[in-house]
């Protein structure tokens, strides 16, 4: 059989790796575009959402994105919505 007459094989897309539920400080810094020192300072201030698992600190990527969307509020800071009301 002549191989030149066969249609080219379709390339299947690479399987995507699911996003982890929790990431470490270095990955959180990469996600936010800030250094690990800044991440650690924000954790110490209680400003950034995080989880403590024993001695480890982990971050949920979806919570970090929500924190950014809310304007990166500090503890006790009132968050204003797009309509101008406070949350």
C-alpha cells in the first residue's frame, strides 16, 4: 500500500496535569509574581489566605486568585464591591 495516499495521523493533545489543591510558598510566589520573603511577610501579617499542615504552610491557588480579585485586602480592611458597597 502506498503510504503517501494515507491521510496524516492526527496528533492528540498532551494530557493536561490537574492543578494541585494546595501549593507551597515558592509556587504561590510564582503565581502572584512576588518573592517568598513577601509571601512569608504576608503570612505573618495574616493578610494572605493559607493553610497550616503541621509545620508546613500551603496555599490554595483558587483562594489566592479570589484574594487578588478582592483587591488583596488586609485583615480588618473593608472590601468595597464594584457597586460601591462594602462587604
